[in-house]
C-alpha cells in the first residue's frame, strides 16, 4: 500500500492507514504525472484488505483545526510572567481565589504526657468558604498532634509538585516544655504556617483538608504517605542519579537563575544556624566560668578583717550570679529567635529547591515523551513502506501513537502549569523572606533593649550603681509598654517611649527671666524630632 501524500511525523492528524483522511482524490490527481500509469496490483488478498480496513474504527477528532491550534498553543514558549490568559488556562484556581478560603486559628497548645517536646497537642478552630467537600463551615476544638501536622505536610508535598509548600516549623528546645516562652514560640510559628498554607489557592482546594478537619481527635492519617511509583517525582537512588545529570534546557530564565540563588540561601542559612548554636554553647560556658569566678572571689572573704567587707563580697557574689543569669537569658532568647528564623528559611529554601528539581525531572520526562513520539512516527513510516502490512501491527502502531501523543500533551500542559505557578510563588516568597527578616531583626533588637533595661533596673535596685547614671538619667525609669514604638503619640507624649513628658522647672526658682521661661516651655514640648536642633540652639 503506497500513498501519494508524503508522511509528516509532526502532523498528528495524518493517519497513514486511513484511505480517506490521508489520500484525497484531488491531491492524488495533482501529484500524478502527465503520462498515465497502470496502478500497481495490491499484494494483499481480499480478505486481508477487508480485515485491515475493518479491524479498528479510525478515530474521528471533533475539530482538527481546534486541535492543531491547541497543540500550537502548548508548544509556544513560556512568558516571563503569566498573563490573564495563561492563568485562566493553566491556573484556574488563582482566577477567583478571593471567592473561596480556609482560615485556621491555633487556640491553645496542650501538654502531651512526657513527649511534649516532640509531639505537643494543638487545639484548632477553622472556618471554610465555598470549598466543596466540607459538611459544615466552622470547626471548633479540633485537636491534632504535631505528628498529624507532619502527615498533612508530607501529603501536600507529594501531591502538589507545582507548589512551593511552606516548611513545617520545628519544635524549639531552647525553652522548658509548656513554659510561657515555649507556648508563645510554638503557637506563633504554627499559626504562621497555617496562614501561609491557607493563602495558597491550590493547596486549600485539596480534599485532604476535609479529612484533616472532619476526622475525630487523634485519628487523622494522611491518605497518601509516599509518591506513586509512576510519578515523575523520583525518590531514592533514582532521584540522586537523575540529579547528577545536567539539567535540561530551561526556557524560563527567571527560574533558571532562581534555583542557584535559593540553594545558596539554603546552604548559608544552615551554616549560620550552626554558628549560632556554637555561639550559644560558648555563651553558656562563659556564664559557668563567670559564676565559678565570683564563687572563688567569695571564698576570699574570710581574709577580710572587717565584717562589713565580708558581707559585701557575699552580696557581690549573689548579685553577679543573678546578673550573669540575666545576660545568659538574653543571649538564649536572641539566639533562639535567630535560629528559628534561619532554620525556617533553610527548610523553605530546601523545599523550593526540591520543587524546582521536580520541575527539571518533569521537563526531562517531556523530552523523553517527545522522543518516544518521534519513534512511533518512524515505526509507522517503516510499516507504510512495506509491501505487506500486518493488520495487528497496524492497530498496535496507531494505538501506541495516540497514547504517546496524549501523554506528551499532558506533560506539556503540566510543565506550563508548574512553570507559571512557580513564577508567581517565586516573587511571593521573596516578599515573604524580606518581611520575615525585618520582623525578626526588629523583635530581636527590642528584646535586647528590654533585657538591658532589666539589667540596669536590677543594678539600680541593688544600689550597685547610682540612679543618676541609670535609666533616671534619661528620664526613663519605668519600662514602656511598647518598646520601639516610633508612631506619633498624643499631645504632651514622648515619641521615644510613649511616656508622659516631664515639665522641667527652674531649679534656681527665678522665673522672672522671660528667656528662661521660653526655654523651659520649649523643653516641656520637646520631641524626638526636634531634640537635636533644640540642644544645638542652647546657650550657656
């Protein structure tokens, strides 16, 4: 069987074995030479011809023009950032993301026997809006352990390869179990994780959230704990082997540059956490040495002839031990806050790096599918060139070609969906990272200020320093309610610490001098903004 139309491997609608769809009368007449030639005899017997024509009905696509247009649209290169058309086609969840939502609030952290450090219990409240699958809109007092949160976290990673799933915070060990600092730290970190997960429109549409909130207390188990065997997301030795290969060509330049940057942040954050842990260990050793030093100084007190001096040495020992403990507490708080922040950044960057690796594996799978499709076309071309065609091989070849084409289209669509989602989330994560670092450094500075104020207040209370050289020198004897509040205050308020200003009176009692009255009036209304200009204009 020979065809007058040349076979095109890239034309998916060109069925080489369909007499009507490939060989048209007009085209065959147009390609025939001027001299008439006798048609070649068909080498197949008549019953085989009938079998070859009737063994399998030929697929009739609904609209070949639309199908070709869709294939051309899939083959177009990536845009620098998804437009409205791309979002509507590949990311429909983001089209009307404000119309559905899930909000989760961590109400309380409960003790879980002797394993509170590893597996505390969280009491959650949740509310849903326009998400199918939920039987009610509000859920109260849902109790889940940290292990159950880990199960949900792993499920989201395995089933959403196109999403940068936020990393689950680790349980801090810097504080005693169920202490106020421990409860505050773990509550804020888990609440932040739920906020980040619920802000993603793709994650909240997952039906796993229905199981997470609908099941009874302590009875949640994720429906999928490992990736599928046929998943593109390779695991184990196969994944390590594929990661050693050179990454495929990435048409998205932004994501191609994004992965090395994220990997660098991950590595440097891990190094920073290690150095902070080492610094904290050294601070603890230094605190122990200071305590030992003051104890040895106290051992010299019997050598004093005056009994009052002996009491002074003992009092100095007690005061300096408390002072050393306060300094250690300040170092522990600052280091733990910085460690939690950079450990979270390191884990987030690791998840992002692995998600981008999954995208590379997906692109490599697409390349293999394209090669497989070309091989199917080549095998059909060889079958077509033969004089005798087996009808069984005809059916197998057509079926294999259709499966290969469908698989290639599916992978191409998945690659575009993954690319556009990662482009959106890459910008969102940079904004989140900037805000997280600003917030962490601000809270750390405020915490250090409060700790130093406590030290000065402690030394002043023990009468080890002159009150005039302490906080009273600046007129800040009391601890402000909000440290670092730089917002404008009400009239006659102090913009530095939200305390009411003092009216400075003339110590000499001579109020007749109008210049002195004006200066006192200016001082009584001074604020942080005009302090420098006022001091510069003073005369002695």
